[in-house]
C-alpha cells in the first residue's frame, strides 16, 4: 500500500504521504511536489480537510481529528488552545489533549503545545504542577 503511487493533479504522490491543499486543492503546483497536510487538518484520500471548530490535530500528516470536547480546550480552524485556568497534557494512549483545573493564577493558557504558566513558573513541558 505504501509503495502505491497516486496521481494528484498530475503530481506523483506516494500513498504513505498526505497531500497539501485545504479542502480539495491538493498538491503544490508551484513546487511540483506533494506536501503533508498541515496542523489543523486531516488527510482524506488525496485532500486535506480542516478540523474546523469541532476538532484539532497537533501535528502534520494526521488522518483523523481529535474531538474538541475536553474542558478548558477551545478549537478554531482545527487548532487547539488551552483556556486560562487549565493545565494541559497529551494523553499517551490517544495522542489527544487532556486537562485539569489549575490552581488560581498559575495557568495562563495559550496554544495547545505551548500553553504558558504564570510568571516564575516552569514551562508546561518541565512542570508537573
């Protein structure tokens, strides 16, 4: 399956890759190359589909969107952000965002993979709260 070559608007793209172009444009005619679907989108055959406000992806080349249903997570255009007052982490089983209520004044929120802690707190990746 991975060795299969698909033709996308005249561009050869391996099936192990996903394709750029939001909602149906596919491939990059300017560079004559296939490109991965960006963060905030999922691949659907040869198209990149936005996750919209109901879901998100955290990395490029994703085949499905995570649902945006965790408390303290807000989604827009397929991108997740963490609300003020919530502590995020990535669930090792699902790869989705999980949250916990944060002690008052310690969690400022922000982009899902770079949510900020209050002044004088270690960054999210180094701080187990």
